[in-house]
């Protein structure tokens, strides 16, 4: 894996993770958290898509971003099911 491929994974993971965390949690997870969720989501999304006979993440394109986004949303929803919602509330 060369430097360009690593940078593509980071960019796609960051964008997909940010969009997924905004959709599921209503707020981002921070730069590193969004990137990690997006990259793990890309692997999960690629696995899910392969079950239906489609290709997973194929590079820096819209299709790969959608696959990573869907995988990240699934990952965050599984996390919410397992650990519950940890939204901060203000206490008075």
C-alpha cells in the first residue's frame, strides 16, 4: 500500500465517518474518531456489499464514499444497540 492509498483511506474514512456520526449521533466524534469510524465502516460496508454481489470500496469516488458511509452508519447503530446512547445532558 503506497502513501496515496493511505491518504485516500483517511479522506474517505473521515468524510464517511463525519457524515455517519452527524446522522446517527447528531454530532461528530472528533477528527480521529470520525476517521476511525469511517475506515472501519468502509471495511464493514465492503463486506455487506460483497454479500449482495457488489464491489466494496474501489478507490476515491462517490461509490466508495457511499459504501463507507453505509458501513459507518451500521457500525454506529450497532454500537448504540450494544452500549446505549451516551448523549450528554445538562444537569440543573
